[in-house]
C-alpha cells in the first residue's frame, strides 16, 4: 500500500540519518547485525531491488564501534572541511548571502512542521544526517495521513517532501554519497555513501524532479579551524519537536 511504501522510505531515511551521525552502539546494532540489516533490506526491496546489495554490503563492513568512530572523524573531520564535508551549504556556487539564505530555508522547512535542531547535538541544520532525519519524519507523517485519510495533511506533506528534495537533499545528496564512496571504497562509509546516492537518486526520480549532480563543486573553503560538531552522540537524534523539547516524537 502507499502507506507501507512511505514507511519503507522512512526506514531508509532513518538508516542514513543514523549512519551519518557520530557512531553509537545503535549504529552497530541496526546497520551491522543480521536482524537489523534484514529488516532494512526487506524495506528496500519493496522500493528498489538495487538497494538491497548495498545494504547487505554495509553489514559486512561494520567492525567495532571504536573503529567506526575513528573512520567517521577521519572522513568527516573535526572541521567543516574534512575530506567529505557533510554540510549541504558547503556545496555549490559562491555568494555572500547564499549560504545564510539556504540555511534559513532549511530551518524554515523544519520549523513549518514543528521541528528544530536538537540543541544537545550541537549540529548544523544542513548536515546530511539532519536532512535525512527530516525526510524520515515527513515520510512517517505521510503514512499517518494516509492511515487517517487526512487529505489536507497528505497533500501538504508530499508537497514538502518534493520541494525539500528538489531544493536541498536531492541537490547535494548524490554528490555527498559518491564523494564518500570514492573516499572510502572498501569501507563502511563508502558503502553507506553508495546507498545514500542510489536511494536519493531514486527518490528524485519518484518525485519527478531533476537528479542532483554526482560532482557538485565545493564552495570556496572557510578557514580550516572552523569547528565541526559531531552530532547528538547520546541517541542519534538531530531534530526535536518545538512543543516537546524533551525528545523527538513522530506524529
């Protein structure tokens, strides 16, 4: 059903959001165990059979948590410009006001649905994990609207999904994914990057919007001492509801 497919898409977005956060024991359990991988593969198979191989590839590349944390810091760095910048606004054309405008637009999408960045995570709103978590939220909301036969909610949620993909995640996600895959061709993050690119490209085609470039250029570099936060280390949650600052709740 449409609702089941929306939940399958939410599952994939949730896995990407978790995978691109600073690793925790949950990362190893959900993306490195047989049970976790099988559940993810089942959801992926209903969407696109091409996603299943990269998902099982993830399990084979998960080692211990310490190793994953080391790789995370190595590829995504302690500064904004690590080998693979995980921030959308580091990609694209230069412009004095473009980056603040894009950040404001991303935040506007999220606040329209009652979400803000979790202050405990110390992460920027344009981080790949935050953007994937937002689409995870919207897909769950889409499934809820279908279950409740709420046409107004369904139309607005699907519209937000399409626009956010077009203007943000679909624009830079394929570049980020392919860049990660090239940087770590034999490791966990390379496999996760490949999954990210293939899934987001498929989402763009499903929504009938242009697929983002696989080689979007980086903007002029900021000073290398600009710090990069490591995300919400305790629970992997980037976004929280404005009305409930104690934690993230789905509708």
